[in-house]
């Protein structure tokens, strides 16, 4: 079995569903056509600047793809064609695919990803990095500027402490008190942590803070972040929608 990181950027336009919807649909089709399993999709926020063309929030979407057998090239070719036929007119999609093996230069990719959160990076720099690290990077419409966000998203997924996962989760009624052990029974929750990334014990009591919450990526895991409170026997609550935006 071989595992790859796949990241896609800049596929939408104002008034369309967005890159997250497209990537989710792509994962479903991959599972139907190839011996592929896809992980949860993480969203990575990139630098917002007037010199960077983007359609809504300048974020990329990344997931792990496990190929149980066969050559990955047909799968990559399918994803490229998918972008060319499904992306919104006027978008500038980019695709990055990196094999998660010992040869991968994680440090260089992580550095590029972190820089993409605070400065303007060029297509040329993105292609240079792809060449130096031996990973797939391609553009599939428009200016192709999405290649910058695509390779940056791979670096940020590798970093392990960036991004929030696609989808909202109903973990209980607002105000309901549950234990960390109860929350960790959900298959999409690996851990419950404080905003500083400290793991909470299973017997810690938490209040459900709002109707829906986000999971975020910390320590390369899909976690619920618990905000400290002073409210009776429980000492934490799940974060709000607004608080989730910082990840």
C-alpha cells in the first residue's frame, strides 16, 4: 500500500459551492473507480493580500490518499481531468500529489507552506520546489496560480499543526455536559485538547458550546479544541464557529 498527500487549490468562483465540495466529490469518485481510500479533508488558510488573486478565502484543501495496488499515474491523470472539467469557469486550479515515503523532503515543503501563510509566493518558486522535491505539481485552467496554494497545502498538512477539517459536527445539544471519553468515541475525533494543544484526560467534563463544532488539525491528529470556562462542574466547552476560524 502506498500513501500520498493530495492538495487542490483555487477551483471555485463567487457564487459556487467551493473547493471543499469539489474535493469531497472527487474523493467519492476516486473510491468508486480505483482501489483508493481517502482521509478526512483539511482546509489550510493562506496569505490574504492584494497581490494574490483568489476567489473567496485563499485556502487549499488537502487529504491523504491510500492506493492499495497499482501505479498512481492513472489516478493522478484522472484527478487532473476532473479538475479541468469540474472547476468553475474563471478559476485557476492547481494540483499537488506527494508520496509519503522516506525520500520526501518534508522540511522544505513545511517551510514553503508556513511562508505561504505570511508572504506572497510565485508560481516559479512553487514549480522549483516541486522539481527539487520530486513531487507532482500541475495547473489545470486559468492562470494556474493555484499551484502555489496546492504545494503550500501539502507542506501545511505535513506540518501537522495547521488547518481545520471540512464539515461541521453535532456533538450534542448546546449546554449538554459530556466527558472527553464520550467525545472520543466518535470515529472522527482522535483527541480533545486545550487551545495550547495539551491533551485532556478522558474523565474531563465539557460543555457543548454550540449546536455545531469543527475539528482541527493539531499534532497531526483530528481533534476537538476545548476552551477553558468556569461554569459549575465542567471546566471546558467546545469552541464556537468564530473561534474555529483561527485554525
